[in-house]
């Protein structure tokens, strides 16, 4: 299975000058927890609900008016639509992240792969393991979830 088979195509995105308030509104309107940040259609960062809560609102009283560039995660770990899903899962595990922008080789954003997109194709046990592996260090090791996915397919 490839990333393109699971990703959300054409995700909501914003540019670096978009306010944190508007980025949060985009998340609410599109029922998502991460918004890729682009410039001229090219991926330059990602802002997550956690970035907004922990980096922005928790540290700055004026955060809602500030641009996402002040709080976004960069450089961005991303995948290609042609990458195997196991590779995307490994990147999520190794970097303790829940969202991977999907981009073409020229840097153009074409989708986003969320942990929940992958979870829809897993058993509850596999998804629970994925959630643990991308959230905290575990005694099972980083490759535990990938081994589960491979065993099922």
C-alpha cells in the first residue's frame, strides 16, 4: 500500500503570514489537527493544534494575532505519495509525530497523512500501538507497529 492510497488529498493549508487564530479556525472548519504551511504552493512548515496550544497560547498573550511562522514546525518531515505506507509509519514512529504532509518531488503539497488515516486500516490493537509509539517512548521499540502492519498484510 502506498501513501496516496491512505492520505487526505488537497488538505486545507495556509501561508506563513496567516494568524494563529485563522489557522485554528481552519482546523475547526476542516476537522483536522494540522495545517500545512505553504509559500507559492511549496511546503515550508506545518502548524498543529499542539503548536498552537503549547508554543503560542501558553507562552504569548497576543498569540492569536501572530503569524503561524512564529510557531510552526520546520523543517517539515514529509513523504511522497508513492512512498510505501510502512515508510510513513516508520517516520511517524522515529519522530514522534502524528501528521506527515505529502508532497511531490518539486515541493508541491498534494495531501496530508494523519495517524488517524492509517488507523482506519488497522485493528484497534495495531492503532493503539501506533498511538503509543508516536506519543511516548516505549519498551517495545520503534519498529513494533511496523512489524504489526506487515504481519497483517
